[in-house]
C-alpha cells in the first residue's frame, strides 16, 4: 500500500509497504529494520515479534523513546510477557500491530514530532 502525507522531508517516513518490502524515504528495505524520525537502522538482527529476545531489544531501548511500535504481517503479533514487562519498567509504551497499522501509526506520530520508534518486519 502506498502512503501519502504532506510531510517534513527531514524526517523518515514510510512511503510504501507490501509483503516483503518497506520503502522508507527512497530506500527499499527487505529485512527487519528500526526507524525513528531521525534514524534508519538496517542491521537489526531480530527475525520476528514472536521470537524477540532481550538482546534484540537493546537497539530499541538505546533510542530513549517514549513509544515503540512493532509491526509484522497482516495480523497482530504479541511478544512474550517478559518483554512487555521490560518496556513497562523502562516507562516506554509498547504497541504491537500488523505491519500496515504500524507503518501508518508511525507516520502519524513522527509527523506530530512525537518521540516514536518502529521496529518493522517486512
């Protein structure tokens, strides 16, 4: 699905997503990534929301954000309870959703200059 927003060209936004591919700015991404309004991290070793480990979360927690969105597939995926507890202890809101919902929600929050990060699994 193609997403269109009148936006600030200085922030990273998801331009399009489809099974196996996410386009952020002009970059075509085919593997899990972390995107913030200012950064795009392509070397994330995570493989899926259901298999996230604490070491997979280190790059997310290092960003010091208020909201973390995780998006994968066409239906909502949930991480283990220990990971949700870890985010809660850090004072970070964690939301897991389908890839499309995560991309759309990230774009809205980033455009509002909110402290947001998305971990996306194409």
